C-alpha cells in the first residue's frame, strides 16, 4: 500500500505548480491598459463620431434657406412651342429669399449647441464606465493570479503534509488514512488549479475585449494593486460629483437645449419674410421693368395657430421633464457616491483585518497544530482543518483587496474624477 501511495505522490508532483503558474512575460501596467482602451474602443470611436456629427448641426440650423432663382414666360403663344422666347410678350426673371424672423435661427443654434454638449457628455460618461469596467476586470485578474499562486503554494504544503504523515505512519505514530487524506487534499488542489486556469482565461478574454485585442491574446502578470486612499466623507465628495459627473452635466445641457427650443417655438409666433426681386423683359417695348415683392406668413391665423401654441406647450413640458430628470439623477449620483464610499471603507477594514489579524492567527494555528501532530498530541484531521482555515484566510484577504480596489474604481466613476484628481480637489 505504501508503494501505491508513493507512486501517487510522484504522479501528483509531476502535475505540480509549474503547470498552474502561467509564465507571464511582463507585468501589466494599468495606466497603459486604460490609455489603450480609450484609444481603441469601438464604442468610444462611435461616440466620438456621434459628438462630432452633432456639432455640425449648428451651422446647418443657423443658415438661411437657399435662395430661389427662376423665370416666367408671359403670354407665349402655343404655336411657339418648344421655343418659349418666340413671339412671347414678356419674360420675367426673379430671385426670391425666405428671411426668418430675427432670433429664430439663433435659438435653433443654441439648441443644437446644447445637443452637441449633451452628446459630448454622454461620450465622457461612456469613457468613465469603460475605465471602471477595465479596472474591475484588471483587479479580477489580480485575484485569479493570486489564487493560482496560493494553489501552487498549498500543493507544495500538502506534499509536505503527506510526507510528514508518511513518516508518522512509519514510526507507528500515525495512520495510513492520514496519508490518504493528504493525497485527497492534494488531488482537490490540482483540480482547483485547472479550474483556476480556465477562470483566468475568461478574465483575460474580458480585458482583451475591452482593449479591442484578440480574445485569446496573452496578458502579463498583475503586480500588487493595494492602494490606500484618504478616508473621505460624503460631504466632501458629493459637491464634486454634482459638479463633475458627466451624466449630470449632460442633463444640464439637455435643460438648456429644451429652453432654447422653447424660446424658438415662441418666436414662431412672429412672421417670416419672403422677399423677391423680378426683372421684366418686354418683347414689344424698349422699356423693361423691374418689380419687388415682400410677403409674410401669418402664424396667428385661427386655422394654423394651434400648431404653434401646441409646440410651445410641448417644449414647456419638455423643460420641466428635463429638470425633473436632473433632480432624479442628482439623487442617484448622491446614492452612488455614498454606496461607493461605504464599500471602500468596509473593504479597507477587511483588508486590514485579514492582513494584521486573521492571516497571522491562522498561520500560527497551523504551525501549532502541525507541531502537535508530529508529537502525537492531535489528529491529522486537525492539521487539515487548520490548513483550510489558513487557505480561506489568504483567499479572503486577496478577495478583500480586489473588492477594495474595485470599489475605488466605482468611486471614481461615481464622482466623475480619478483618485488623483479627487485628492487635489478635496480640501
């Protein structure tokens, strides 16, 4: 039986941590990844083009309509067809232009400018979300790589436990079942290591997709990511969020856009002007003539006034809706800031707890239990329990670090500024 166990031990050794620890070429730099994502993201390129297209609307809506040029044949005999100039009494040439009432085009221009500003803020909001998602995926990769590292270390540790159990069995102080338990734990670790490699590929695929790379492109290793930030308060961050959050700024542009459209719709009550100049070429006289015409439309005619009054009412309601949307979003931003702050602070407390208390205690417990087992004062099951406690403490520590950093990325998105700029702005 011992020979079989020895063979199993050798077999597990051959499937050791060398296959679990991927050989990343270079460490990943988060700032470089963010810059790459912002440059290559198809979503951002699409949003940039949309913002640029919206800015071209300003010139379109503030320009006059094209003038009309034409000519008219007056009292031309049918027999002269197809030459309308033959035997005609008069040929008139004219140019006419529709002139909008002053203020109408400027109101439309302001509406277009604010629309462009709203779309531009939408682009910036998308930019913040992409940065947050990329950072979250980056920290997930950090966690998976640390899990793989812990798994490899625990495989080595379990092999040592198996060797200790074997020696205890040989001197009559242990049981054969202890060796089998150690081998079972080692087999479980190897299986977990394979699953962790699959999980790592999934996270890498998420990052590569954000970077517009091939989904299976190799990525480097993630260095330690823990970054302590000041203990900011809600009162410090809320004004910053209300000032810098792109969604709120976009909604402010939306209000101004609707107000400009309201102003323009009120100006529709005023008439536009039609001006025309005509030259009359007389066939039977040497005296040609010219004429001019000025006309206006009548918006307040009873059969058409409903079109204009209803438009004003519609735009007034749109302004109120936009203001209510801004108030609702302001409340949501306040919640997101508070939620992110709570997560940052609670996750940081967990990081300190695991680092300074839980992990040291678990390591001491494992060492004490192992020493007791080697002297025959406890059972091997107690060693396994102590080992699992240490394993969970380390995993929970790295999980809390990942959550702490992800909550920082969430805080950046909630405020609309990165951590460095928040530090500069908070007094």
